[in-house]
């Protein structure tokens, strides 16, 4: 599990949402085991849209990945952010494996 720091900006973070963030974003090390740290900010995007912004960075092993998303449902913003990070991590991990295999030949 990635060790995450959580920050909030004008937001009342529930225990359920905090646990979801820890599980979804913190669990990204299943795709690249060198990931060991991260930072997530949850912010209120008020006004007529009344949306939640989730911004996340995860890092480790010389890699750093960043993503964010906004949605009126906080859990959806978390899931969309995770999906973006997951895509970046899988792409980088695939490149690293290809490079390693190429060097072995």
C-alpha cells in the first residue's frame, strides 16, 4: 500500500471517502511495486457546479505520476483520478519491462 498524505481545501472529508482514497489511490502499487509515496488533495469546487476536485500524485523508484478529476459525486472523482493514474502507471511499467527485455537480448 502506498503511504499517502491527504489534504483538504474547503472540504469536510468523511471517513468513508478517506478510506476509499486510501484503498483506490493507495492500492496503485499493485501495478508498479516501486511506488511508495503519494499526496492527494480533495477540494470543493463550489459555485453553480458544486463539484469535488481530487488531485493525486504517486511516486517511487524514480517515477512520478499525477492526475486529477472533478465530479459532483466525490467517489466518482476518486475513481476517475485512479483510472487516469492507473493508465499512466501501466504504460510506464510496460515500457520499463520492454526496455529490460530488449537489453537482455
